[in-house]
């Protein structure tokens, strides 16, 4: 039996005042411990997250999603978590899908469970759909294991995986690095189909800079093999 208090929800945020309060409140009501790692927001994100019951890690300036995820994991490990679920704070991830991650964790014992949005890609903007398919193909090739949506930030990561992996990246490469490290450490990877909610939000991903950064990361990782 999994105690929800031992499943930490890690949410990296940057100017998510429109959505973060409601997300944290719903997760808190379900008994999860919610860690919001704020990356230098200039709005009410921190205030609303705090009022809704989140544990806070606050950056004075923007440092990148990867650093936020790593710090959230460190906090969860120090406080005795069994696993963490990482998700975005902009409302694009359905909270109902958390049950799918936990069910798959119980069923398979996988160490890294990745959400798959591309089973129903029509909801996703075309440029993101194409970019994600390309990146997922490249990561799948590198780890010799099919991962349909390697860039999805909605995922469960076990305590065993967090203790085993040596994560270094600070930006959006973190999604790929987790999969590369999991494979390198002999950890089990699985996935679940999830829904994504697109309602006109402006992505914080820079299509050019973050794609270049991804390609550099892949080249460096391939050289390490």
C-alpha cells in the first residue's frame, strides 16, 4: 500500500499565478506533499502556491527547469519520499492522470514512468508535435528502447532511480538526461498514456535555442557511450 504522503509532486514554476493555486490545492486535498520550485517568478506564483499548501524552494532569478527538478528531487529524498511525480504548473497536465502513474508503478515496479501525449497528438500544436517526435526518435535510438514521448515532463521517478542517477543539466535537457541516466544505470523505464490540455498558453520553450541545446546534449551523451 502506497502512502500518498510518500509520493511528492514536484512542480517547477515560472510566472504560473493563473493556475498554480488551484493545482496545489487539489493535490494537497488528495494527501500529496507538493513541492513548488519557483524559478524567479515576477507574479503571485509563490504567494498563491504557499497559501494553497505547497512546500517552497525559491530562486531569486531564473536558473532553468533542470535545476528546479534536481532541487525538488533532493528535497524529496531528504524527507524520505518513496517516489516523485514531476509535472508542469501551467495546467496542461491533467491531475486525474496521476492515478495512472501510481497504478503503473504498482503494477510494473518501473523506476521511471513517462507520460505519453503523442498517442493522441491532435491536441498538441504542430511544431511541438513534430519536434517531440524527432527528439523521441533520437533518444529512443540512443538508449535502444522505444520512448514515444521523451520530452514529456509529466513522469514518476522512484527513489531508487533518484539515488542512482547523476543528473547535471539545468535546462530542458533534463527530460532526456533522466532517460539516458536511467538506461545507463540499468533502471526500468515504462510509460502511460496521458491527456494534455492546450488552451492558448504560451510555451516557455524557445524552439530554436532549446533544440540546439538538445542536439548538443545528444552529441555529448553519444560520445559518453
